[in-house]
C-alpha cells in the first residue's frame, strides 16, 4: 500500500502548471511591445537626377553668389547694439536680416549643385556673443547649409 501512495504523489507532482506560465509570457510580450521604440531613419538622401528633364525651369531671380559675408560692426557710442551689414546693405534689425537671408538661401549652391556656398559671419572685437549666436540661429532657420566664421586678420606690422 505504501508503494501505491508513493506513485500517486509522484504522478501528482509531475504535472506542470501551464496557466501561470502562459500569463507571464503574455505579460512579457505586452510589456516589450509597449516599450519598443523603432529607430527612425535620419540623414540626407543623396540622389543624382537628370537636370535636362522633368520640371519647368524658370530664370533665377538672383545672379550666382560667390560669397555672403555678414559683418557685425561694433560701435563705441552704443556698445550693446550691433550694426549688421551684408555687402554694402545695412539692416536695422534681425527680422530684416532673416528675410534677406531667406531670399538668398536657395541660391547658395554652386551651379553644378554639388557644393554649398558658405555664409561667413565676420564679427568685430567687442561684439556681444549673443549677437553672433543670433546670426547663427537666423542662418539655421533660413535654411543655410554651410555657415563659417571669418578669420581675424592681424594688423600688418612694419619692420623695425
């Protein structure tokens, strides 16, 4: 009789409890489905399309540009204000500069379309850093692809 009882206990302990295991597996699946983040593709897609076919090509509104230099001029009379110049044109505020940069930014590509023409920021000594950052932000918002800072030229020294 003891052997029969022993066999009953052995048979009873051999059963696997599947319901709790299935519950745990489904909870893990739901957890990972809710916490997954798909990586979005970032970057540029470069393509070379024929230029002689396709859309209607109109005349360019502005002639080709060799260089755009934004000059920030320091004034002793008003040290916190910055005079802004592009070429010979002076701008009274940041908004008018942004409008001008937006107008010329589509033309800041070489005729072959392979290289971007830089916008150079040329700041005098004494210009607040916030003014330089403002110009950099304007270029970024206007869609300028390449921005550079103009190097300072040392004053020529005469030999003694």
